[in-house]
C-alpha cells in the first residue's frame, strides 16, 4: 500500500505559536496550515489534547483540542482530521462519542478518533481532575473504548463498569462513516495498551523513529491479535514522528529551539527528533515503513511558518509517491 502522511497543525502546546501575539492570528495560523496541507496532498491534520504547554507550563497559548477539531473541520473540505490523542479522563466517554459523531457529520465523514490513557499529571491537577495511577487509567481506557464503540453502533447503549456506567444512552446522529468512525488507540504499552488495540482499535499509534522498537511492538500487537482472535492486518499501524528540516547544525539548533527547551540538540536528535536534510529524513522514514509502519503522522517543527509544510511535501513526501 502507498504510505499516507498526516501533519500536526501548530496548536501552541509545543511552543509553536510563540511570537504570534493575537489570539485571532494564532487560530488563523492553525487554519492556514491546515488548508495548505490539504492543497499539498497530506491525507490528514492532527491536534494534541492538552491545555498547558510543554516542556513546561507557560502563559503561551494552547488551543483546546476538540473545539479546534470542529472549527478546522469546517475550514477544510477534503483532508481528514484526528487527535493524537484525546485524553480519556478529561471528558466522559459517552460525551466523547457524541462529540466525535457530531464532528464526523459536520466534516462529512473525515474524522479519525484518537484516544489514550493520559499522562500529563500537571494538567490533570491544575484543571482539578483526579490523576489515578497508570494501571487505573488504562482500565478506564478499556471501559471507555467499549462505551464509545457501543455509542457508535447501538440504538441505545448501556454499560455497567467499575469506572463508567451508561443507561440507554441515545447517540444521534452516529456520524457518517461506516461501520463507524475509525478508533485509533495511542500508546506502546505491551501488556495492556496494545492488547486494547487488538480488542477495540482500528488503528494504533507509536511515537519515535527507531525501526527496531516498531518491529518489536508490532510483533507484540500481532500476538495479542492472535490471542483475541483479531486479524492483525485489520489494524492500521501509524507512527508519530517529530521532524525538523535543516540543512546544517545551525539551522537544526534554530528549528528545534522551542520544542527542545533546555535539552541539548545532540541528545534530542538521538532519541526524540528526526532533524536534518530532506533526504536524511526520507531515508529514516523509509526504515519505519520497512519495519511495518503504514501511515506517518508528522509533527513538523516551525510548521506555523508554512514553508516547512511545503518543503516536506516537495522534498520528503515526493520520495514515497507510487
């Protein structure tokens, strides 16, 4: 299959709207990147579900995920739109299913629904959410996935779990896509998360650019699919990769400054961000495809300037055209 590419819009969370001071201009920058990606042939645009910046909380803007998803769905016409990933604990799963169904209808069937267990403890506490331990958050995610799928497929959904209960919940409209909106579950945990993907997911997502890690995680996913009686090939395998296009080390320092924070460039390059010339980036992305990745979701540093979005399409995506 021909690989497809998604790209994140600059949302503020990774300090990628710094220097744009007016809130209207900030949103219009997000929208302009989304519309440009659509023109350039990207398959999808993506948002994070966070409310405070990283690598540390600041007063810089972070646009809320789901209201932005809805707005961008109406600012565009053909490109798909997803979240990497919705934090399960920030909204009830039944409400999330309803929100997703609404966005799928208003986008004419272009939503990819991404969800995960959540991790950003500072955000949870700042906004008054309980922050359960990781095993509890994962069990909650498992119940949420069942509720969401029921809301998308059953006339009236009921569920009695330890963490969530719904009683005859009606969800109309259910969205446009059939048999339902694609459900992407993010995370690489081998004992629980990838098992949830095998049980309930239409897609998985793993972050990074080490092909051996991806091979191993996909082997684990295949084993879980065998255990639960699921066809492994029915699950879309996606990768989330942070990319900076730079022709030399000075450019690499510049393009990655906001996202790195105080982390040295060499350290960041080794383990987190794929930063270099387009040919170097394309070569390393190909290694991920060779490891089993089918869909690449790119966080592109300095995307707010739009030119990197164009350059990536012209000089990286062009390597993968059939």
